[in-house]
């Protein structure tokens, strides 16, 4: 039988604990599938006191991450410490020492991916990161392998479980954002500092990786237009239902070809989607990614996007794949982002202003004659055509009435110019909320 592959784990938190459980609990099936065993040899974490509830047997556990990456018995380092700083340093030093790296760290790869993948290529080692997008869903492997014959046309992902949980709860209970977020934190769905999730940063990190996989496009994460869910109100969910939509936080990327020029449309924002669409039925903390390829047509991947065991499932699958490559002698030759490095390019992005979409607008106005007419005139002057305009019940406390407007498809630049004028009207008491509508998923 081929030799066992030695594995070291840095970061023994929730996901790390899941990884240890899967490696120990499923050792037999893992060996049956690989034809050789994986040996978890060492774990490093600054916290060596907390009882993780797993029997580590002979596995060495201490705080010596440096010793772990120097250990000649270890072929694969699993990085689960998260963040950009220490994780980057540890990953690059592991690669320098000739170790293969498995990580769940999307923030690290979205920001420092080029540096890390280049270093790995020079050293002839693998960097695997299935767990970084969609938790337990094998979406990256599916794009790299199962869909690799396609020109990918579009992808729409619910890739952040925290925001999907909050949106589902707001819709079901009619409550405002803050109490629902608080409940999500109490239940452990949302972090104490929820900004990466609710402001869309986590989803934008994941979209950076998905866009590279889908289109060979190197997008700078900070160039992706990103809006979070903090501004949504119960009225938006009520109106969405009346119009036949649900609100989902989507990461969207599309290949746009205009007059032979290839550009990438990428954005992260709360989106109204038809309630009959399969993505609209993805509730709670679940994730789903819809990918359309020119040959395969529409596909949909669904599953748990976070959590100890689903994420561990993806991490250990990566460890198995890398271990297989080590035994085949082909490690370091798999294109991690699904395109060979020379084919990965910085492709131009479509500016948001060029986006043509139907829009939902939520205005807050003083209840006085002529206001609706003024708003309709301004929208008309900017060629934004109104499909529906509804005045909701008067909000006495605010001394204002909510008006919701559904537009026909219009360029975002035109809608924004019109809204700048609308919001400057004396009768408009708060900035208008705009939610983009996505009909074709
Ligand atoms: N914070 C992420 C989410 C999980 O809420 O989906 C890790 O990617």
C-alpha cells in the first residue's frame, strides 16, 4: 500500500474541530477511497486549553505553528486561522517549505490570491480551497471539473448564510433588520462583528474566486460594486411579495460580449428575484449557486454554506485530492482557478451605470398634493418608465407616506440621475432605496 500522507492543522476552532472529527471518524472510508491513509500528525492553535470534545489520541497538539510547518513528516498544511495577516504569512511560509496548503480562507485568496498561487506554482505545490465558497457545496470543484468544457455565461449565488438567514427571518416575521440580526447573533449564525457578512464583503470575496473560476477573470475584490442588507425594511419585503418577488442577497457575475468586446459584469447586492425561481426558495442559512454554461444550460448547486461539519467536509475532500496528487506525482499541476495562470486575465468590468434592470424604488414623502406627479415627471424626463406606483399606509409617526415604484428596465445611470433630483425635492423626507430586480437567473 502507498505510504500515508501526513497532515498538519493550524487553527483548532469550529471548522478545525470538524476537520479533526471527519478525519478520525471517516478514516476507514477515506482510506478505502484513496488506497492509502491520511495521518493527522499535528495541530497548532494558540488556545490549547479549551476542550473541543474530540479524542486526539497520538496527535500532537500545541501552539507551535512554526514547528508544524517545518515538520518533515507533514506534507499538507490545513490553514484554518482566517483573516489576511497571519494567515498569509503562514500560507506563504508553508509553500516555501514545500508543503501543500488547504484553506477555507476566501478573504485571504480574494486579496492575496495572485501572490499565493504564484508562490505555489514556483514551488510545485497545490493550494486547495473548496471550503472557501459555499461551505460544503462542491461548487468550485464542479466549475473546475464538471463544467470545464463550457463557456460560462452567468452565475448567481446565495453565498452568505448569515444574510440569507436574516432576510428569510425578516420576510417571515415582518420584523426590522436590527432585532433579527441580534437574534442571528444570539443563535451563533452571525459574528459579533457582522459587517463582513451584512455589508456584503464576504460575498464579494467569494465572487472574486467564482469569477476567476467562471471566466478566467482576475477581478480586484474592491472593484466589485457591493451593497449590504442593512437598509432593507419590512415594507420592502411586503412590497416584494405583492409584486411576486423575494429579496435575496446575490453575488452575480455575467460574461458580456458587446461588439466583440468581452467584459465582466460583477456585483453583490440585495436583489428582488421572481418568487417562483429555485433560488428564491433557498431559505435560512443555506447557500446555492446557479451557473449557466453554453453547453450544459442552467445548473443549480445547493447545500450548507457554513458550519462545522459541512465546511469540514469540503476541507477534508481537498486534503484527499491533494494527497492523491502527491501519490500520482502530479501535485502542483492542477490549475487551482480552473484556468492555467497565463490564461487568467484582468478583464474589463461593466460599470454599474450601464446595467439595465427593472428597479424597485421605495420613497418616503410628505402626504401633499402633487408629489406623485413631480416624482413621475422627473423619472419620465430621465426616460425611466414606471410600471407600477403604490402609495402604502401613512406612517403617522414619521409624518410621511411610503411610496413604492416599480420601473420598466432602465439604465442604472438614468435611474440614479433621476433619484438625485427626486431626493432633493422638499417633499421627499428620506433617501430613496433602490433594489435591483433580476428576472433571468
Ligand atoms: N460567514 C459566512 C456566511 C460563512 O455567513 O455564510 C463562512 O463563509
